[in-house]
C-alpha cells in the first residue's frame, strides 16, 4: 500500500519538497551573505530591506499552499474519479488505506517544512534587527517549529475537507478559509496568553516605550494618580503633549509585553496546540471514513 | 439450500438514501457455482445491492452475507471481487503499475494469471490506463478483479458503453474463466439480451424490491405466454401481465401446467419476455 500511495502522490510530494528545499537554500544563502556584511548594519539594510519585508508573506502562504495542493485532492480526487471504489474493494482495511495515504503524502512534506522552519530561525538571525518582534505575526508562524505544525494543519484540513465534501475544489477553498481563520484566532486571541505578560509602569513622558527590541508588546495604556487605567484623547491636544496628557490626569504609562526569550517556549506551545487541532481533524476524518464514505 | 451454503444471502435487506429507499426488504439466496443475471431498470437497486455485498455501504436494515460472512470494514471479502460500472482504475498508471497495485492490495493476488489475461487482451503493459480504449479498459479491469482469484464475482453493467465486438470478446473471456474456475458470478444489466445466453439464474429487481428470483429454466417452465384475439376471455390462472394491441392480446400467466384454453396460442416465454412482463407489471403496481 505504501508503494501505491507513493505512486499516486509522487508528483505532488516531489514538487512540494523541491519548493521547500529551494526556499531553505535561499535562506541559508541569506544568512551567510548578511553575516558577511555585518557589523555594517546599513549595508545589510540596503541589500535586504525589501526582501525581508516580502519574504514573511511568502513563507506564511507556503503551508496553506502545500495543504491545498497536497491535502485537498488526496481523497477528493479519488472520490471524483471513482477510484475510491477500487481502493476500498480490495483486501485492505479502510483505516489502513486512509492512514497510509495520509502518512505517505503528509509526512515527507511535514518533515521538510519543519527543517525549513528550524533553518529559518537560524538564517534570520543576522537580519532580525530589520524586523519587528519575531513573536508577532507573521514572523512567529514562519520559523521554528510552528511553520511545520501549520503545514500539517493545512494538510489535515485539506484531506478531511476533501473527504467530507467530496470535491477537490471545494476542499481547497475550505482549506484556505479555515487556515486563515485559525491563523488569526491563534495569533490575536490565544498567543498572548500562553504565559502572563510582563508588566512595566513608569512615570509618563512622551516618546517611544522603553522596551527591549525583541519584546512583543501586547498591551499599553495610561494610569492616573490613584493607579487606575484611564483613557486619554490626543485629538484635542494643542501644543505640548506632556502638558495636555497631564491635564487629563495621566501620571504613569504602562506596558504589557512578552520578552524575546519566550520565543522558543511559545513556539512549542503553539505547535502543540496546532497539533491538537490536527488530531481533532483526523478524528473527524476517521469518523467520516467509517460512517459516510460511499 | 442449507444454512450458509449460499454465495450471497440477503435477509430483509434494505438501504435507505437521503432521496429514499434504494433497496427494500430483499430476501433471496444465490446458489454457488451459478451465473446470475441481475436484471432491473435504472434505479432498481442493482448497484446498491453490489455495493452492499462488497462492503462499500452498510445496510439500513436486514443483513447480507457473502460466502457466509457479513461485510465489514476490513476490506472486501477476500473471495469476492467487484467490478464497478465505471471500471475505476488509476488513469495515470501504466497497465503494469495497475497490476502491481493489485498485488500490493491483495495478499492472495495471482500475478501470473492477471498478467496473462492482460496479454490475451493484447493490451501493452507499458500503456497508460487513460489511453486505453473502452474495451481494453474493461479487459484490464476484469483482469484486476480476476487476479484476486475470487469465488464470487460481481460485475455491474460490465458491457455498458462497449461496441458489439468488444462486448463479445469480454463475454467470451469471462465465460472461459468462469468455466475454468467454477466461480459464482452476478452480472447486472438492463439489456437482457446480453445475459440470455450466459446466465442460468435470475434475480429481478424493480423499485428496490425483488420481483422474481430463481433458476431460469425453472422460471421459464413456470410461465406460459398466451397469444390470442383481444376478445377472448382471460385464462383462469395467475395473470402476471396482459397487454392488448388493436387486435391481439398477449398474456403471461404463471402456471406449471399447460393452460389449454380455447382459442389461445401457447408458448414458453423467452427470458426477455418473462423479465419485461414482470417489470411492466411491477411498474403498474407502483403507479397504481
């Protein structure tokens, strides 16, 4: 069955892995080239500013592209072409047929993208100063272990959606929409709470917050003399901001943030969370396989 | 027939789809070693019955036993082979790769036998499935089914969309193998003429129900086809169906004896006449 699954999916698998390897190679080149320019940050900025701005978007799209093209057709195409009937009327159990197809099509790509993520974290070190905190979207999702986990997620969404709706095209559309939904919810709602953020209050002064450059700011505001949070309006201020804010009762400002050294614990937490979701999707697929298929 | 000796045994078998019952309250046994014609109009439940037997779908009610066993989720019964109507094969595979897939999926795969069947069909083994003609494709699909060395072979409309020459070739191959292996075969078709020469057992479905089942010779012997003037009185027997044209009446009655009614001409019906009369009468019943 392994040979059969490989023979059916080999084109997608090879194209996917080729794409991932090319991207990895480009990142390794970036690392060595940027490192050779340092400590001249201006030179690095000049050469890589544009690339570093666009690359995260490409890397953010990579898992969902792989999921759409490797996951969604996995079962849906067999249903559309009728070959499902051939596969399920041989001397092999339904579950083994399903699991082998998932493993053969999914595992190589998952391993390759995870390697890409780990290499990526290392390769981006010399250009990190050009980027915002690597704990915020999209930089968090495109490196470390999360990019691999998100690839597995997109793949599982695609495969299960294809099984449920029996159409490759609809499966792809569902993959895209669901993946983006999960991405937004996890980044905006869940990620700030993996650990309680650090809290710093200081006497109010205008100007940027005094935080470490790799910190991820998740909240900030103003306090009055009693230490209560107050909302202030900048619109009616004329002249000196400090005076204007002081007139509105501002005494202190505070910020809540995650320091940069929480990157790896957060990576593992988010990867675990995403893999839990994958488990749920596979359970749904296994249910559909037994109850609904043909 | 003793318990468990039937190749296919259905008891109160029913399958309900969202649009309604595909098969309802079917009870029958197919004896081993016979070639059964599964006849019925489109939508009669022929494919549903085969899908139930091969374990692709599960019954809503009742049971079906394949060679004594209920189909499960562990794959189709080792001794059953099912060839679906659209002859599903992997289009991008070569014939050789298709045969390898058969070996991968079936522990009891007889590679030499399957390869021989393909060679006899003059299908080049390095040709892609997608490039084969309808006849070649059917021959390869048949080889895929026979390579499992089944004791029970289910063929769903195997001759549909084949040209007359290919129909003949496929049927010849099939019957040669049946004679060699002593298989039980179920052939479905809505073209009765395709089945008349090769089948010795009948299962007639209409509207999801069994209308007639049994040995074809016995069934033909139990019916008389009466032709006479339309003014004649109907014979005093169980009338399956009576049809009249402007002058003449054709009546199928169920009886084992000669009717010998005055003025009627009496024939033994053909399989086609028998099946069509029962199907038309079933349709009238549904309409009434």
